[in-house]
C-alpha cells in the first residue's frame, strides 16, 4: 500500500469539494507547470495543458483508488499525456508568425550568458523524443528519483535508465560546444 499525503484531498475532490480542489492545485500547480512548460513551446500552452489535467482531476477524482499509486504520480502522467497529445497535434507555424513570438529571455540582470545557455538547453531538450525528454525533465529538473519517474511514465526502472542514457548522450552532443568554450 502506497502512503499518499493527497488521499484525503482527492477523496474530498471526488465529493466536489472546491476547497480541496484548490488545495490540490496550490500544492501541485508549480511542478506541473514546470514540466509542461519544458515539454511544450510556451507558457500559455503549458497553462492550458495543466488546466485540462486539473479538469480531469475534478471529473475523475471520485473514481480514485487510494493505495494503488500516489496521486502526484497519476497527475504527472496525466500532464505528460496532455503534453504528448499537444505535441502530436502540433502544426508548424508559418515563418511570418515568428515575428509575433514574445521574447522569453531571462531578465537582463541575470546576464546575457545565462540567458543564452538557458535558451540552448531548452532548444536541445525540445529536440529529444517525447519520452526521453519527459525522463530527463522528471529526473533532472523535477528531481524525482528513478523509481518514481519510472512509475510516473508507466515503465520499468531499466527502461527509464535507458531513456535517460540516450537523452543525456544526445544532450551532451548537442551542448558540447558550451563545455568547449569554458
């Protein structure tokens, strides 16, 4: 049986308790947005994705079976599946739309170098296949252990480690010029 600090809140959400839903959102929204933002191309798209995931929580909480898996694990899986769906449906924008993209650069007081590195890392992450990207994000950006990340992705720890190894190798190659310029 899995110990889950969210069980009481999820049961209350299943009974349509809005305060419990707000408490769950307050607890999990930052982490879910961070994953969606790195998986997708922008803040608005990430917010839409996470909003859809929390709507699923609201509509499916009554079916929740405590003890099977942690709620947070299930929520990560829902958010990642929402991201995968959006990535599969994504139609490339015409080049003219590129001029309308808001500047997502780090604030100037963080330094131009840091902003450039962040952009390059984000760009390199976006080139990874979906499952490799999700594995890297969960383990390195969300700081989940291999067991928990594997559970979130619904794969074995060995499969996760394989995804991580391939993802790291690709990132190392794509970002090798950063290390060489030190």
